[in-house]
């Protein structure tokens, strides 16, 4: 990253880079359109001649929706497979805009101007091998933690249901599962801190993970909470938009415009909260 310098720690703020956030918002919106377009096309082909359009799918009780899923199972199966492939590829390609935003927040040029799109993308491309390696290793670790937790929770439920009763055993199993969810989220925090180490400290491979784990280990609860409150806050607009969509869904005209604006507002708010967490991670890593 020639001709660039690391900003002062207090200067690494997501709110100072609205254009970078707009680019990340654009990427996620484009991804949402790409993934949802096949399903929308299938619904259009099925309900295109209906007097209410796709309105029946929004009716209370969900009978029309269940009927649609049942009768379109053959069409949905390949769509599900293609969606899974698209999301997997997007998870890897999405590292580029994410890293570009991190570089835009962490670096500046000598005349105090912003890094700019070209330099941010160049830095992201150079960081991609390390970020892909982290995605593979930490992704397996997080998935394995959740899988082991699910097995232990199921075993706990089966072992205690006869002696403690179904309801109490289920509560204990849920508590056990939540412990492993928290552990997996801790690994996710270390993962993001390792990404920050790749960007700020130019660390590679295991060194990035070691630096991330060291930062997390110094203050695990404050660091985890810095991630958790943003993650929980990101659920609020999703739930609010879902509640509104349930009430006005299936209508055209102004209601459809409102739904589109709500969707984009949810995406933008989640992007802002994610970028805020990444800025916090960048401020926390050890600099070279």
C-alpha cells in the first residue's frame, strides 16, 4: 500500500466514509436482487394472470404460500441449489468490497485526502489471499463449534427428558446450545479482528489469527459486546420491516414503493452497523 499511511486510531470512523458505505450498500443490494430474481420470476409465472397478482401469498394462514411451495417443489429445488452456490461465491467475492471499506477507513494519502476507490480496491485485491484463507479456516472452526453444540444439546435433551420431563430438558438443552452459539460468535469476533490485522498490520496466515486472538484475549467481554450490541441492533430494522410487510404485503402502488424503501433502509442500516464494528476492530488491532 505505497503512498498510503495509517490514520490515527481515533480517526478510524465509519461515519467519515459515506461513499465507501454507499458502495458496500450497492453491492449488497445487487446481491439481493441477483439471489431473489429467480424466485420472483417463478412467482410471476405462477400468479401472473391472477386478479390479485401475488396477493394470495400474503393472505393470513399462509395456505396459498404452502400450496405454492408444494406444487412448485420441482422448480424450487434447482433454484435452492443455485441460490446456495451464488451465496457461497458471493461470500468469497464479498471480501473485496468489505476489505476496500476497511482500507478506506484505515488509510489516507499524504495530502489528507481519502484513499479513493482505485487504491481501496487495489489494497483489497492484495489482501484477498489472506482473507480467503481466514474465511476457510475460521469458517470451519465456527461451523464445527455450532455443530458440536447442536449434537451436545440434542444429547442433553435425550438424556434428561425421562428424568426431568420434556419441558425442563428442552430448556436445559437450549441453554447448552446457547453456550456454543456464544463461543461461535467469539470465534467470529476473532475472525474480524484477524481481518483487521491483515489490513492494518499486514499480517498473513496464522499470524493474523494470533494477533486477533491476542486482542480479543486482552478484553474478551468488552470486545464481544462491541460486536454483539451492533449485531442485535441490526435485527431491529429487520423485525420492524417484517412487521410492516406483514400488514401491507401483497399490495401494489404506494405500498410496493414503501416495501422497497423499507428493504433498502434495512440494508443500509445493517451496512452502517457492520462498518461501525469493522472500524472498532481496526482501532483495536496492534499496528506494525
